[in-house]
């Protein structure tokens, strides 16, 4: 692609006029040689084809702040009557194809038909395990939520759902949801692509969801890097009451370290943010990388213990589909 089909705008400290990039961070771009080295020289631990799980039926509305893990990066956040979904994915595969690609090994923690009314979707970036068009179509037909997403992702959504309600923003931009809730888009160390020629042409990021019941940080996908963006979030936006932090899809490290945090780095994100509580997400549902399925949960436990952190105090745990956290 010679031009950016998703976004056109002025250059900035993270946009060169055609592609977005991560300032003060190593390149996330990986070429064919890197991909072949990974696929043919690294060892991938097999996953089970299916894992038993649980499903819950959430309340229609919640007065306080509650988070329920649906699976992978999909979380239902319920706060002061507002129902929000992050990166919704109910499809069986995280892939552009229904017949190939990473397959779900555990059912969603909430059946789609058991969802409460969905008011807002926070969509972090356009990778297929985060932006799933089939799920967005179902949500639009049933709930018509407002979709809040970084720059450029609206083009992908609009091509499939012409009348979708979409609000786009750049990093650090605050988008008002209603009189008592807003979402601030925040940086992430990651990248974007839907095909082979559109790398980094749509922006990626996370969110700080502000409501009267508290603030929730949703990371989307991110590496740890030098940690600057997380300390900036704390300085500019305050400490979140709840952080939804990815802990999986990190091996092999030489390939993934600049785009996905491992469990030890997830703890560093928690500490840099000063978050009161955290759920470990983005693990155990789709086999995207080489680590064993249960390894992220064990490594998170080890990382907390090695730092002398009391899990009961920090309440940072590797959440499974159907797990609920009430603040």
C-alpha cells in the first residue's frame, strides 16, 4: 500500500504522516527472516484442545465497580450503571478466517446471549484477536454500543458496519461517554496490522475509563519497554483503582519482548501505575505464542512472591473466564 487507507492527519511525535510508531522504544517490526527463525528454531509447548470453564450471567447493571473476564482481552466492566466491553471477541478463532488460525480452547465466561445491555466498547487496536468484526456486528445488531478506539480503526469498522457509532481519538485524548463517565486513550508499546501491507497505519493504545465509582485501566496489548508510559499515566491521570494487564503471549522473548509484556513486566506495570488491584488477562484462551498454557499464571505468582508482594494486598491474579472482581 502506497498510502495510508485508514488515517490521514498531521505528523506528530508518534505519526510520521503515513505510519504510527512508538517513540523512545525499539522497533516492533519483524521481517520474514525473524518469523522463520521463530517457527523453525524455537520450541512451542502444546496446549490442550479444550479446557473446561465456567459461565456466569451478569447483573443487568451495577452500582459500584465490577469486572468480569469473558476471555483473552474481553472484559465486561460494570460501573455506576454503565456497561462496557473491552476488545470483544466471541468467535471461535482469532483469525481473518473461520477455518484456520488460533482456536479458542475455553468457552467465553459469559455467553453472548446472556450479556447485559452494552453501552460502550473500548477497542484497543486492529489485530484479529482484539478487533473481531463478526462479534462487533453481533453487538451492533443487539446493543448498538458506542465504539471508542484509537485513530484509524474506525475505517475497518465502518467498512463492515456502515452505521456504527464510533468515537476516535489520539493518545491522551479524553472522550466523554455521558455526564459521569469518560475514557482517556493512553499509549501502549505495540503495533497494528490487518494484512501484509498496512503495518502501523492505524493507531493502537489502552484506556483509562473514568466513572464516579472509580478508574479502570485497560492496557490492550503492550510491552513494558522502559516503563515511561506507565509512569506518565500515573502522573497525568492518577492511579487506577483496577488495572486489566496482559500477562500472556510473550515467548519467545527475543521476538515478543517489544510488543508483549511477560508476567514479571506486568507486575512492574502494576507498580508503576500504583494500581490498587489488577486482573491478569490475555492468556490461556488462544494459543498465539510458545509458552505453556498455564505458565503465565504460575510466573505471575512467582513474580509477586519474588518481590515480597502480598497477593491479598495487591489482589493481582491471573483471571480465568467467568472470574469476577468487585471493587
